[in-house]
């Protein structure tokens, strides 16, 4: 766990432009947090930018809707000027022609749209406050603009599988092709903040104590297998962000949040191992509700990135992922187990 070579870009910066959002998706962990819904100041952002010489990628996502930040296009441009690959996940509702062109011109490399339903009824019931028809038009227009400007931007979608939408997986690839999206980020509903999340998630069929593990999960995995087979000849990349097929074994591993290779900056500028520690949030794990918790190791407003990254307590935290003696704070998170 020696200190990094300053000339080497070895980490991904995941930063949160805002904790605000214009939607009220029920599975969003923001609702289990009492943190104020505020924006990152440009002063804080510029302190992070100073240390982007260590970052190969800057992801502008967090738990809010990043395009609500009035300076988001400037933020992207400044990260590109530091030589970083830029990415963002958005709900797509704020994509109009002007905003789309501004993102493209700022140098966005990868844009992912969260679309958790493929029909008006399903999408609108999950992404409360948005319209499937409207978002479809916006994403399609964005794809046309990107192609028309000669941009190399990679357009993708994120689909969080849950009981409400799994039956629509067969519709995902045709929708993507019609919109010009080339990457599908597919994951389980694995950030479980309360019992409602648990009941919507397929995790319960293999992980809930006493569950027989037959039926719905096997049907889901058959749908995913068909999707994978169809995606290849269409030239669509599928990135699976949770174990497939899902196992009932709870074996700690590297963690889907990649804490050895990334760091999270909250909108305040506080530094955490991942976004799931970046706010005071409750967890629902193995049938019990864990009290709200967070885990910060420093503050970019007062320290440099290297000072925080090399802090003994942060090094010790990461060392647990190297030795296999995983931090106690992570053991009640399904991402540690690849779920």
C-alpha cells in the first residue's frame, strides 16, 4: 500500500455535483438520508480539479441529478482539460437540444441514461415525475445530435432490474437500437435501504433466510441470457454490474464499488470509499434494518487528495480488500458480495 506515483493516473474520481433530484424514484437511497439536498460549490470543485492529475476518469453522477447543477458543462470541460475521461449517469429528463449540445461540446465521453422501464406504465410507476414517452424522445434526439456533430460520445442506458420491470427486459435492446444507445448497464436492485427495496429486489429469492430460491429468479436469469445472446450480433455491449447467475453464497470479494480503484467526493467535498458511504444512509441487510451510517476519511476543502488517500486509516480500510479481511463497515452491503 505504498503511496502512488504522481505521474500515474491510477484512480477514478466519482464526484457528486448535487444531492438534488427532480424525480422521486421509490428505490432511490436518497430518501433514507437526512442530508440536505445541496450543490457542490465551484470552489470545492476546483480543489478536486487540481488533483485530477491522479485520475484517469471523472464520473459526474452521485445520488442527485447532475444536470441540475448550473455549472455542470463547465465542470465537464475543466475535467477534460485535465486529460480525464468523463462520464455521467442522468435520468435524461433535462436533455433538450441546448443542454445536449452543451454536454457534447464540453467533451463528455460517456453518457448513461437511467431507464428502468420499457413501457409508459412501468417506467412512470418507477421513475416518479418522469414520462417514458418524453424521455424516449429526448434520448433519441441526443443520439442524433451526437452523431450529427461527429462526437465520439458513447451513449448507454442503465436498467436496474426489479420485480416491477423484469418482464420488460426483452424490450430493452430494440429500444436502445431505436435511440442509438450502444451500452447497457444491467444490475440488480442491490442498494437496499429499507424493507420496501428488499421486497422489490430479486435478492430475496436466493438470499432471504429459508427461501427455496426457485421460480422468479430463474425466469429472470433466462431473460438475461436471451438478452446477452441477442446483444452480440446487434453490436450492443452489456455490462453486468452484479453476479450472474446469482448465487446464494455470500462470499466477500473485491466489491462492485471498486474501493481500491476509486474515491467518492460528496457535494460538500468530503471523501469516502464509495457513494454508499458518502451520505448518512440506512441499510436493510439479511432481514434487518441497519442504523444510518457514513464513512469519510477526509475533506478536499482542507486537504489534498494524496493526503487523504494516504491517510493511515484510509490505507487500512483499503488493505482489508487486499488481505481478505474486509472492513466491518462493508459487511452489511450486498455490493461486497457481488450481488
